[in-house]
């Protein structure tokens, strides 16, 4: 896709380069860190297991690394580069408004279909024929959550297109009602799917995402510009923080207090988290490291309780702070782009809501490990970045 996008119109590619420069640190830091984890380093920085292995094998020249399995970290690097390539190619392709609309329609269709699949899986007639949506790393809860913001953007598109028609009093417009009904059906199916999976905390995160889209629409309608974004961000962080504190006070402490997971699996992750060095154990090495912490005779493969726990174990706790900063940068950029655009604000607003939703969900489950979810997230972000700058927003900058 990146190769196809690179052969597109030069104007689209030229406008993409300055946009991506803003996020160069966010793109390159994970690459540099994963490469560094695979390189031989001094013993003070390397994982302690390398020095112990060196003694056991009587091989003082055995090089130490941060990663327990450099090969697994290298494979994770290529997966990350594939995700980045998908974001970049989506940014290039979605510069055109008609292609951007097509991408939005596909996102709505795919995520809504996955939500409906969850509901169909609850029927006795189809029991066992569909994937288990309640699995720890299932993509269905995250897809349903992202379906809400994608379909909310579809509703916003239908209203925005109708308001730009000459006869806005014609409420019998077929495109208006088709967009409203399709979008509302997708939102209803997604909410029903999450409710059937008993994901109450995820529904709260979805509420935050939908609040972003509604607030952007209200802000544009009232004529406000940049300053409401700061107010919104503070309010959302305060609400999310209050929910997190309440959950932490009622359960475990730390990152594990935000997840609903089997006690034995959460305990295993807790041991890994407490023993993990400050530089992490290497991206992609959770499964290998968990074997040493599993109970004797355990046959099931260990699964991290949440993406945030996985990042803290494999990359170090500081990585969570850095990624939070990158998420805030991406949120502010897409939010500001949605507020400043003359038209087509719903693309960037969906991306802003999606970034907030994905950040919250990373503390709730491990759905971001699913390739399907990563594809949906990458396309959503690329779509929002491509449509964050338009003729109107570009003049105001």
C-alpha cells in the first residue's frame, strides 16, 4: 500500500511530508528503542539473565542485551514498521475527500459487522460457529468500541452534508436519513455488543470518545476555536482520572487495578511487572519470560492483562509516560484540525476520539495485540491526520 500511495499525485505526497515531520519523534523513538534492545550493551544496562547465563555456560564473552530474545524484538520491530507504513499510506491516500469518505464507509462497515458478529455469537443457533469474543486478546471489544466513533462520524457527515445543501429544510432527503440510520444502527450494535460482553468500563471510555465528537460539533457551531481544546482535555483527564482512582480503590493497586482478568493470570503479570528491569525485558518477549513465572504444569499460554502492563514489562515504565505524551500530541493535533476545518471535520474528530478511546482501552485489556485492531486504529489515525488540514484550517495557521 505504501508503494502504491507513493506513486500518487506529487501534491498529495508533498503535503504529507510536513505533516509527518510533526510526529517524527513519535515514529522514530520506538524504532530506536527496539533496535537498542537487541544490541550488545554493558552489563549494567543489560538484563541480569545474560550475566547469569554467562556464568552458567562459563562463557565470559557472552554479550548482554536488554531483550531476553533479540529475535522476537526484531520481529516486533518489523510489525511496528508495517503499522507505521499503513498509517503513512492512509495519510497519502486519504488526502482526497472522496477516497477519505470511502475509507470511512469501510471502517464503519467492518467494525459494525464485527459488532453484529458478537451479538450473533450469543445465539444458541450459532454457538461455536463464530470466534470467542470474550477471549483475553479478542479484537471484538476494541472493534465495537471503535465502531461507535466511526459511526458517530458517519452521522456527523450526514448532518454536515445536509446543512451545506441549498434546501436545508427538506427533511425528506434520502442521503440524510440513510447516513443517520446507518450510523445510529452501527452505534446501537456496538453498544449492545459491549454490553453483552459485560464491558462496563469500556463503555465509559466510549462515552469519553463520543463526548469528543459532540463537543467538537458544538464548538464549531458556537464559533469557538483553539482554547476549548485545552478545557476539554483537562475535563476528560479529570473524568478518566476519577474513574481510575475509584477502580483502583476498589481493587488491586497499580496498572493491574484497571483490568478484569483471571486472578492467577493477573498474579503472574504482577510478578513479571515487579521483577522487570527499568529498561524492560525486550519487546515481544512476554511469552518467553512468562514461562519462568508460570505455575508448574500450567499448559495455557500466558496473556498480558492489558496493553499498558505489556508495555511496562517489555519496554519499561518510562515508555508509558512517553507514549502518553505522544497520544496527547496526536489528540491535540486532530482535535484542533477538526475545530478549524471549514468542512469535513468529522474525519479528524473521529481520529481524536479514537486516540482517546484507544489510550483508555490500553489500560483495560490486551486487544491492541490483535492485528485486526491495529489495522483499524492505524487507518483511523491516518484518515484523521490526512483530513486535519484543509483550505480553511490551512489559512488560519
